[in-house]
C-alpha cells in the first residue's frame, strides 16, 4: 500500500495527473490508428482519401510506440481503391508480424468494400450492431454522352496509336468487347479480394461464397452470424476488457499542414467536382 500512495497522490494533479500515474504504474498502451474516408487519392491537386503515401508514417509510428501492447484500427470507410486497400493492409500485417503485436479493427458507421479489406488486416474485427459491413465485390460506374454530343452538334475526335487505347470513352457508343475486357479486370480484382478475406478470416466464415462474396452488405449483427466480424463492441470497451481498466488509448495520426491545423482546411482552394460527387455517391450507397 505504501508504494502506491505516491501514485495515488499524483492522480489528483489536474489535467495530467492520470497520465503520469498510468506511466508510473506501467499501464498497457494501445495505439489507435484512425482510417476514416474514401480509400485512394481524392482530387487532382488536393490531399484527401486514405493512401499508403499518407499513412506510411502513422502506421510506422503506431507500431514503434514505446511499450505498445496492441494496435487498434478505427475504421469508417465505404471503400475506394483496391490497390491502396491492399497496400495499407499489407503494411499493417507486415509490421504486426515483425513486432509480434496483435491488431484489432473496429468498424464504425461503415466498413464496406475496401473498408472491409482494411478491417481484415486485423486479427479480430468488432463492430456496432448497426454498422454496415461487407460489400465484398468490385464496381465500376460512369456516364455515356454520345447522344448528347449528337444533339448539341458536337463532334468527338480521338486519335490513338493502339486500337484499344481509347476503350470505354464516355463520349463514344459502348463496345461489347470493351465491356467484356472491363468485366475480366473486375473478376481478377474480385478474386484477389476474396482470396485475402479467406486467408484472414479462415474457418471463421459461416456462409457460402455466393452469399459472402456477392457484393451484399449487412449490419454488424448479421455480420457476426456470417463470421465477417468477431464480436460487437466499441473500441474503448473492448480494449478495456482485453487489457484492463487502466489501458491507455493513444491516437496516432498523419501529419497535417499549418493551414489545416489552424483553420481545418486544405492548402488548396478548389475541389474536383467529379471526385466530390463520386465520394458522395460512395457514402450515400450505404445510407450515409
């Protein structure tokens, strides 16, 4: 009892007392890495979205944090680039193996498509009962304008070296061969996604492939019965259950520019409207 008295006294110090006392008592530390937003670069000039380039440093910092006991991924993403999803997940798994640290994922509003790919980088996945989880599939969307051009009297002129260089041009009529080529690409990416989910979830999956990999998405409650997640719960509660009431949750974030830190804005002044509309559509697909 006598040894703990100084620590108890330190806890009475305003603002920083608990943090200092936790350090003296060697409270376990969990690094919290927030993965929030569309996956991939958003906009031609502005920074935005989750990419390996932006997350490399925060991921490294999370795993090299002093006396860290685990990594928690706080995920809120409707998906995006499969390449960036794979790169981020691969880096997390490589460092988890190197440092021999467990990784836990916590799905917030949505962890769908690429967002679920990120969640599968964890050893265990948790969600709220109302979270949106799944959408293990690949989608491509766009618009076609050939009739509009004809109506307004505009002639489209495209010159290429290589007959397939201008496939899927939205200002030309659809070509069945081009569509077939796109579907082959989608099937290849979809197979990579399925392979990763099977490798990470293994025998925990509780439904047939034609259900799990159809692109459908479910609530957290339903996802638990399908084996897509391991439990229902929020980050703070689950980490306290696993590491004790005194566990220290330490957020790790990407470095931001001066303008963003001071004013909450990016260093560029215009947004790409098409990218903004596409991002809005991704969130809206899940009712957000």
